[in-house]
């Protein structure tokens, strides 16, 4: 973004390759920027003097899509998520298939049919197009009630297992050592008062609360609201008894 209006050419190496970067390039180029290479590890930007106003529809949120699919998976549900790009979440779909979920994928819709209880799986987070780190806590939560033991290796960020302590308060059996978390599936989670420590971890606690027996109260929801639009409203449409107190 900065390089768009800089004088001369800027080359970014070792750049992120996520589809959001490609989408940003498409927007900026429509505004008059000269960018190429988004989606690869080298992006070249030729500076221009100004950008123009445009109208642009941003891409679907792949992490929100993955969140709802994992919620359905954990609760043995059957839902359809519309207006998505399934090719953006291929690793998530493949891992959910390993747990026993079945999918029906249409042009821009995806329908999941979950088994009564998931099977355990192992996951390693990787840069795109590998398994996304932003889905790590969401998927781990789904595995807390899966049959057997699962192992997750977080290869991208440190201190991304803070949410596990809150899940343990709800009855989950999780052991964390370094970048590895071992999850031993339990039959049931139980409602508790917990705190969100980050965006995805907060969404994971909402998911745990949906599947848990009893009531769950989640504090620090400002983290969650930063990344999920009308989250409670969408969940109520799925039949979830959820409300924001303040």
C-alpha cells in the first residue's frame, strides 16, 4: 500500500501468498496502482502519482467459513455456508474429511454433514496454501471432544495456545509443550466462565460453549467482534441460544 504512491519501483521478497494479498492487489490496481506478483513470494510495485475512487466487492472471509464448518463438525450438525471460495480452505476441508465429515461443494456454496462424533487427527500449521494458523485454535477446539488423541504443531506463531487453559476449565484434556499441543478427546465439555485472549481463541471458546453442557459466559468479546461480523446474529439463525450482555 505504501509503495503504490512511492517514487520508483519497490520489490517485496518473501511476501505472504494468501488470497487476501491477491484481493488487495486487485483492489489497488483497479484504483490505478501498478502491482504484479501477488500470490507469489515476489511482488513488484511501480509507484504512481495518485489513486482513484472505485467500488469493489472484497473476497469472502475464509477463516469465518472455516469457523462455521468446525462448529457444525463439533456439534454433529448439517449446515450450508454460502458465498464462499472453497479452494481457499482446501486444507481445512481435507482435515475435516479425515475426522469423518462429508461435504457437498457447489459453485460458491459448501454443505457439511458431520458424524455424531469426530475422529482424532494431527495438524501442522504452515504458510498458505498449508493449514492456516488462524484455524488452529478453532480446529483444536473441535478435537477436544473427538474420539482418540490428536496432536497439533504450531509452526508460525509463538504463544498461540493461551486459549487452551480456558478450554481445560471447561473439561478439555490438553497438554502443551513448546509448539506442540496434544488433545485427548473427552465425551463432553461443561459450561464455565472463561476469557477470550485473542480473536480466534475467543471464537473457539464460543464454539466450545455451544457444544458444552450448561451455560458458558465469555469475557473480553471485543477480540471476537474485531473479526466476526454479526457473529451472535448468525449463530442465532442456526438455533444457538446466545446473547451479548453488553
